[in-house]
C-alpha cells in the first residue's frame, strides 16, 4: 500500500498566466529601461517648465508644465503603439492641437463653451487686424498660444517619437565603457536647463523687449537638431543607425 502511494503520479498543477494582450502591452510599455528614461525626462522637463511658469515674465501664464507632461506621455504612447510613422506624425499634431485648443479655451476666461469660442474669435480677429494694419494690440493671448504650441512641439520631439530618447540613444552610439560617462555628463548639463533658459529669456527681453524671439530661436534650434539626428543616426545608410 505504501509502495502504491509513493509511485502514484501526482496531478499536475495548473498555472495561471496573464492574458496574451496584457503581456504584449506590458512588454511594450512597461520596460524598466523605458521607465527610467521616462522618469529622467519628466524630471528635466518639469524643472524647466515649472521654472518658466514661476518666473512671472507674463501675466496669465499658460500651464506649460501640464502641456509638457502630456506631450511626453503622448510621445511615449504613440512611439510604442506600433503605428506607421506616416500616421504617427499626423496623430501627434492632432493631439497637440487638441491640447493647445483646450488650454486656450481655459485662458480666454469664464463662460460656457459658446461664450469662450466667441471670445477667442474676437480676440484673435482684433489681434490680426492690428498686426496687418500697423496697429497695436496689448492682448497676450496669441503669444500664449504660440508658447503652448512651441512647448508641445519641442517637448514631443525631445521625447523621441519613432526613436530612442537621448539617454537611451547614447548607449547605441558610444562604446559601453564610454556610454556611462556620457550619460552622466549629459544629465549634469541638463540640470542647468532652468538656469540657462532664464538667463536667455532675460537677455532677449532686455535686448528686444519681447521674449517671443527666444521661443522662435528655440524652435529653430530644435528643428536643426532634429535634422542632424536624422542625418547621422536615423536615415538609411547612417553612420551609426539607432
């Protein structure tokens, strides 16, 4: 009897596994390296955006921190969604336009949706009439919309759609023994972002009386870096493709 108990086969236990769709989503969006990169990027971006908001250089300052965080999350979602680049870029523009339009409706003042839309139309109409007929307008709403748009585009491109972010791209370019030092040096330089931004904005306001030239220069700088990054690392036949 004892022998039969020892030799009797044991019933196999069934292991519960996660659904296939959940494993695919977790493998695509919850990688620890991407999570670490996301935290570093959020820290650097929020520090710059929060410093600009607290600077007090414009009345009714728009929510740059919120727009920056939403741009990073949208870049992560779209870049990991697996959709083609020809669809990803229009999707990013539509998402950015929706976010900017939502924040613009908040900035135009109280009232229901129809009242806010009317207020938005008349303020932009008055501003464009003054701009094209040698007039003067003190309305800062168009400038704030421009700042929001540049913030979305700049942060979205910096977050890296269809490619690795800065901290994840460095190990692909440099040898392993050099990559750690380059990442540390890049993070140290990025820590000076708020200081550099404030100094440049103050210099532009002192020289031109308007910070809009700073944001135009930043947009041109982002576009130049995007072209350089594509030429050296993303195009077909690049020296070090990433």
